[in-house]
C-alpha cells in the first residue's frame, strides 16, 4: 500500500449492458423519500485476489461473465437500466427505457498488495471507480498487475440507498454463480409511494429544510473547506476487542448501549477535540433506515427509505463528559426517529412541500458551528455475499465524498469476518489528524498485513 506510487489506469472499453429481455417502457415517479436525496452519487467497490479457476483464466472471461450476469440481473432490477428524466412540473421521474448500464473495462499498473486502500481519494476516485455519465448506475471492472480484480459501482443516490444497492449487488453475484436470485425487489409500495399527504404530529422533527429555505441561509453556510479540498477520505479498521471496550464504557447504570451508539458517541467525542472545534458547537446526524419501522413487507422495496436524527452539542461538553453520558444523548436523540410515525410524518411533510427540493438540515452551518458529520451504519454490507464465482472479496467499502464540508462516516463489517469493523470516513483533514493522534488505539491504519495481502 505505497501511497507514493502514482496509480495509472487505462480504460480498455465501454459498453452499455441492457436487460437480457425487452422491458416495456414506462415512467415511475420518485417517492417522497426519494425526493429527499440531493443529486449526488455514492460508490461501492470490491477487491478480489487473482481467480484460480480455469474458466476465469483471462480478464476477458471475467468481464464477459460479469456482463452476462448483469444483463440477467437487470431483468428484475430494470430501474437500473433506465434514467432520470423531468416530468411536466420539473420533478424527476425514473424512465424504464432499458438504455442500459455503462460497463467499463480497465487495467491498472498496480498489484492488489500495493493498492493504497486506506486513502481512496488517491487510489480509487476517478481511477478504480467509474464516473456516472448517464443513467443511474455505472460499473467498472479493473484488472490489476497481479491478476486481481476490482469491481466498482456508481449509484445515483436519488434512485437507491445503501440497502437497495446491497440487494442488487447480491442478486448480481447470485446470477453469476447460479443464474438464480434468492430475493426479488419491488419498486411499488402503497405506503412508501403514497402521493397524498399523510396526517402527522407537528411535533415530529423534520431533519430536512426546503431548498428555498436553505438558500436563504446561504450567507451563514461556509463551504470554504470543501472548496479548498480540505475534506479527506480515509479508511480505518477497529478490532472487535476495542468495539467491545467502547460498548462497556458507553453503558452505565444498568443501561446497555448498542455497539453503533457507542461508536457514534466515541467518534463525536474525539472529533470535538480537534483544534478547529474549540469553543464551538458540533452537529452529528445518524441515518435511520425506515424499512423495519414501516413494516416487514417493505424490506424488499428498492429505493430510498431513510431519514436522519440530528443533535447539536457544545464541543466543551463532548470533551469533558464521560462516554456513557454522550452515548445516552445519542440514544435519546435517536428515539423519535426510529418510529413508524416519524416516517409517515416525513412523507406527509414532503408531499405538502412539493415541488420544492430539500437538503439535510445538518448542511446548514453558522459561524459558531464546528465539525458536522453524518454517521450511517453499514453493518448490512454484504461483502461475503458478493462472490461472482471466483471467491469472496479480499476487501470492500462504500465511498461517498459528497463535496460538502459536512462529513460522512460509515462502519462496515471486516472482510475477515472476525467481528472487526472497516470504517470509511470523509472528514476535515484536521479531524482525521485528531482521530489519528487521539484515538490511534481504536482507529487502526488499514494495512496489507491486516487484510492478508
């Protein structure tokens, strides 16, 4: 993982892969929850060791199989072969036209062992990860010098959340191995896709603001850090032992906090120690998946079913208070959001505001605001299931540098399947430095030795 090595990638070919059977063209309005996502992309990538099976002896045989499996998977996931288009009111809709998914083949002049995975801005962005130029999904397969393979995907966040991307990735891999998907998606749900206002309790917190209101606050929003490139992506790992220590420290007085609550509280406390946060307020938001809150019959729904819980606290309090106190705060501010009522109210609020657009409220920063960041649980990341027939990935991660001074953090299970976590972070460089200086015993540097490369 030599960070000084300049990674060079050569594009070999680009092909649009359509569904294997004709798809009847139709339009699908974006749900109210899909409408809440800004027009950004998120990426996911998987790194594989060199296949040792005869049928995968050449990279051409690998990409041919990936494209054939993709064409079959797109029969069920036909929205991913379409595109976003405006309707008569200017709102975006999904057009099922089977225009296909751009599939890029590339070669890179680096081995898997020398790939700088801990710094994806250096190794992955614009190199191993595709740019989505059209449609709602782009895929790139890259052959490494050692014969290893990297598969990277770019998803339009207006179309899919991480849960939906996981569903597709697992089905794609299943199609490659056995031509049978064990789970089929649904794109219509009477509750999520309701187009009428839903009665809601006005006391329910809405963690979003209309774009018009957001623009009125623009004078108080400082995007200087993002414009100057001071935001950095970095990937760490945390051992299972340290995670258990955090959970014990975060639980007190007979109250047991979850691993995720404990981790989020610890991260908030550490980032508050950053020099740029002294004497300020820090915001943390936690992404909440609404599927299990709305009912078990929504678990196959493909689309965005997420909201956020947002909290603001003085950095001095976060630094001085014990971890258990901060974990209690995290637990309490999550409570109102992890309910069916919250998601019904959120959908009703969006319907009442249309056709305006929205932004997460945590993006709104004033002069007294310190670091703000979003934490999203990636514990459902199906790394062990994205096996296309030549073995499980040696590594995998999400990647979301969304170009805003608000950070983003996602912990995922380690590919070693030993209880460790892989943690993707997109934060101010100063906050990354603070993590490395103040919490190196918890946040470990990702190395080839750890991954067994």
